[in-house]
């Protein structure tokens, strides 16, 4: 990654954009250049999705929809499983269609799926019989999302006022603060049914809907806040935890009198504690290493593990897929770490550390604004590589939200592909992790051959209650530059069996001879699996894929026939089972 020409193609199809006028650091993506990257932007109309926006009036009122799956059963069309990422356990057997918005009237807090005990959480939203198919409104003035640590007093006074007003709305107003928090709970706590199958629950995490769904969630949250303070340019602040300047909890959220304050946070992690992107409650990180670790972790998630679409976004999830087919690199890594780091130091980790309660902490929305910003940045780094799944199963998936007028609206993934088209931009700040390609701790070939570890085939399935080291065969070695450009070498860890109510984490290292490797700022670190728990426990089987192409170069091990893989449990190892490991090549 030497020089970077970022190409942000914009899809503003309707209007001229007016930037907000208040003084602020440069944020014009159209002409901006920084020391580390250049944005090469056309502000002309291109429609990346190939979809036509007919008009901008939210005028079509529809009745609660027919179940699309039932309709399709009559039409036919077979589902073709082409992706390696779909483990058989998660693969729907017959038809696949995009997941559809849930039937709110069937929302059930219900029972814990594992224990059959009633759950003490109710996060079902108010229902409404009128649903509007949402059209992105014309962008007259761009909303500006500032970095929290740079936003300043005046900005925060506005934000605090907006949150206070949101908290003061009647409790049954779907825009009320708790109702908004419950939106997240309902979509993550296995509260909704998937269309057409009462037994299969809807989960928008740990799959390819992670980015689009949260983009919509923040979109409406921001518009509600803006409306409450009568400021159509209001944008949420992002917590810039990928930059050392932002690696501390933003001060404004910590002041007791502030509406942004929340008492349910880990008291050890208030400022000046440095945010730890490798965080897991049970295995503390060496404090001196936290910042270099954080930068390498970001590089690993955004570059090394972000080469193939599904590795960045997460695995395919369609009607019939069981929850949690596979999280993307940022979701399972820094994103999950920050949830756990902020939440209380208890096993359930409220508020931020548990999906059912996370929306109750105002800091959640700044955390996720940063995740959303990373999505935009990743797209910019792709240059000419594809940025979106072409599958209609992804583009046409839809969700329900209440908008700023308390109107229930149906939204689609296809409308989330360009944040400018949605009417907001991010403050442009340095990306120090981008220069942070790690070097190897030890450069040495044939590490695996002399390690004495067992071959993977003889070890799995295995419980991760201790460090597990195995030899994994590389079907191809000494690949040419061209081969490497064509196909990414990937380490696939499959059949990861976990309970969704437990915080778990394990790290993965390649060719590291340490008994218990823990250096994240070195090339041997390949990535991690980690999961934010939620309240409804269910055993899931999931898969992750880790990019090896660059890592093998950095370790000087490109000619080796085998690699040594270390799986290092960091939290909840006794409840993690791993089904198998293999290397594949994905074009
Ligand atoms: Cu929906 Cu970070 O969680």
C-alpha cells in the first residue's frame, strides 16, 4: 500500500450539494488531499447500484407485506451455493431470497432459546399498519459528522440538547431514547422471526448485513436528533478510536450531568485509559503495547483481511440462513473489542458490552459512526476492486425503522452504498494505521516443519480451553505475483461453535513459535474471532476467513508447504469448539 488514490464515486442523483457553513477542518471529499491519501472524486452522478431512484416522495403507503418467500415458492428458482463461506450448517436447503423486514406484530421477547426460560427483556417496538417504502430524500445540505475529540463545545452543546430532548419524548414514541435503544435489541436478540419461518430468528450481526443495517439505524437516529433541535445539518460525532488522538473515551460522554453520560461502563476505562482494540476482559494487554497494537489491528482488519468482499462485510445471510454465518474483519475485531471495553466489568457487560442493552449508551452511536466511517474509507481504498456484492440477495434485503416523523418505513441495503447520497459526510482525519504494515517477529521459513505440532486433520474438532497449535497444508506455494493478484490465500476456520450469550475471543497467529503468542503488532498476528454477547442464548456455528497472502510474504514463508497455526483463547475458551481449519484460494 504505497500511494493511494481513493476513488469515491458519488451517486447524488438529485440535487446540488451545499456544504454546511460552520468553520471546521476541511471535509470536502470532492477536492481534498491529505498527507497520506488523496481523494479522487467525481461529484457527478453515477449510479453504482444500477437502480433508478424514481422520485423522492415517500408517498407510497403499503399494507403489511405479503410473505415474499411464500410467493417465490410458487415461482421456483434454485439456490446455488457457490461460496466457500457458507458452511453447510448455515446453508439454506432450497430457495434463497433476501431477508425481508420482520413482521412487527410477531415480535416476541419470548423465551431463551437454549434454556426455555422467559427472558427479562422486552424490546419490541410499537407496531403500525402503515409502512412506507422509503426513498432517500434530495440532499440539499450535507450533514457533517465530526470526530468527537475535535468537535468542540458548541457542537456538543447542540448534541447534548438533542439527546436530552430525545430522552424527554413520551415513552411510547418510537423516537424516544429507550425506544431507539430497543431497535437495536430487537434486531439482535433473536426477537423477530425470519419471514416465513417462525423457528428461525432474525439476526443482523455476524453477516453481510452488519454495515448496511447499522448505517440505516444511525441515519434515522441522526435525523431524529436533527429534527428535535431543528437543525437539518446535524451529524453524529464519531469516536475516532482508530487514531491515537481519539484512543480515549470522549470527555463529553463522561461528565455526570451530561445527557451523554451513562453509569453502566467499565470504571477502569474512563479517561485517561487508552482504548484497547485487542480487549478481552480475561487477558489484559501490556499497557505499553496498546497503541502499536491498535494500529496493526486496524491495518490487519482494513487491509490484510479486507481483500475479499465477504471477509470485510461478513458472510452471506439470506432467508433460511441460521443466525451468525460469519462476521467480517472489523465486526469481530475492533468493533467487538470496543463494545466489551466500554461495558461494565461484569460477565454480561451492560450497557455497551451486550447487544440487547448497547443502544442505551449514547456512546454507542459514536462508536458505530466510526465503524460506518471505516466502511466508507475501505470503499475508498478499493480503487478499482468491487466494493459491493452484486447479489440481489444483498442489495434487496430490507429492514424497518421509524423515521424522524415517527413514520414506519421500509428500507433496502441498496440505498446504503454511498453515504453522500444519504446526505452525510465525515470529517477527514489522518489514517495512521494505513502505513502500518507489520514486520515479522522472526523471519524464517520452515517454522512449521520443525515445530512438532500435529497436522490439523488429526486435531479437530477441539475445545479451545488451551492454546491449540496445528500444522495446516498449503495446497499452493511459491505463487507468482499474478497468481496472488488473482487469488487471495485464506485461512478458513470453520465450525466455530459458541453460545451467543457469552463474550468469547480467540486470536490466531501464524508461524509463531511462542508457547502463548500475544504480539499483535507483528506480522505473525493473523486476526481474531470475538463476539459481543446478547441475552438470548443459542448455540451457533460460524466461520471466519483470514487473509494470508501478504502475511506469508512478510514472514518469508512463501515457499513453505505447511504453516503452523496457533489458536489462542483469550475469553471463554472453555465454551468455544473449533470444527476445522483449511487453506483456500479465493478469486
Ligand atoms: Cu449492532 Cu456494534 O452492534
